[in-house]
C-alpha cells in the first residue's frame, strides 16, 4: 500500500487516474461477492448466522462505548477549555 | 447510505450463489483472491498518494487533533478486548481484528476473510456496518453523553465521508476539519491493524 502511495504521488500530473476510485469500488464489490459466496457455501456459517450477528453486535457495542469514553476524556482534557 | 446498500447487495448475492452452489467451489481459488487483495491495497495507496488535498490537510493538523484518532483506536481496541472475554469462540486478537475495521467494513471484512475465514469475515462485515449505522443514528445522544468528539470517534474511518454530514450538523462546523483528518488517519491504520491482529 505504501508502494501505491509513492506511485500515486509520482503520477499526480497524469489526469488518467481519476478512475482508480471506481476501479477500487468494483474490486471491493467483487471480493464482497466472493465473501458472500464462501459464507453461503459453508453450512456451519449459514446455520449460525444469528449467533454471528449477536457476536458482531456485542463487539460493536464494545467498540462504540470504548471509543466514546476515550473521546470524552480527550475532549475534556484538550478541547473543552478552548471553547467560549 | 446508497453505497452501503450496494455493498450488502453484493454480499447477499454472493450468499445466494453460494447456497445454490452455482459456481463450482474451486473457481476463483484463494490464491487469486490474495492477488486481487494486493492489487486492491496498491490501488488504495495510489488514490491516497494521488490526492494532494488529502496529504495537505494532514500536514495542517495541529497536535491536539492527533489525540482524537488515538482516542478512537485505543477506545475501540480496549472495548473490543473487554467484550472478547464474553466470546470464547474467538481469541482476543481475532476480536480486535474485527474492531480494527473502525467502520471500514468493505476492506476489513475482506482482509479478515482471507486470513481467518468467512465466519469471522462475516462478523467483521456485520459489526462494522452496525458501527456506521450507530454513528448515523446515535449522534445526538453521543453528543449529549460524551461531548463533541464522541460522534467523530464512534464514526471511526467513516468520519470523513458517510457520517461527515451528521457530524457537521451536531458537533458543529469547527469540527469538520477534525472529523476529516480523523477519518484519514483511522482509515490508514485499518489495513495495518487488521493484518497485525490477524497474524498475532
């Protein structure tokens, strides 16, 4: 990826690259399709989709509460006093 | 929101194809998808390097702003690590790989599928989509309970695109630049942190 960053900087003068964003989206769609296909073929995943969903929700809640608490800390330490 | 629907659409389409076993299983083997993944990483890098504004706005940020992505990363990984104790099926590192998506569901779930299989990849996809939805819906509450930076941190990597309008609306215009640079920095850490926690 860092290699790509370097190439991107070098290629700035060429206007052709405007389309890389679209190429990336197409590749991502294709890979997500494959993820779906792999999950669909796997009977264990399909039969436990609800438990996977519950696990995903728990992890999300942990991530949300954790990041919100740290954001509150940073806000109180560094940002609050700069406001009127 | 349209983007998310298209993404889920492709995933669901894949599930249907997989259930019907329309495409033989050997087709598009794992090796090919590894190379496609490398190509994808390269392209993501190219767009970052190509965008002058992106790097310039990173350079303009002052040191205070850097604490916001740090809070997001530390808070997310800490929260996910705690939750992982409730999930004996997955190791703490695997749970942290899911958390390291920071709402960037397309890229992180693809990576995790590659390294850890489709089950954890599916969790990553669902979890990171949920994170974006929570950021979109709960911003007013987050603001009231946790201050102006919380909507940005919870939005994770999406704070520079899909959730930026709502952050602007609630946290205020002064926080737009913070939200954008936060999104860029968190976004950049996703591939590194996800692969790191997958290989631990």
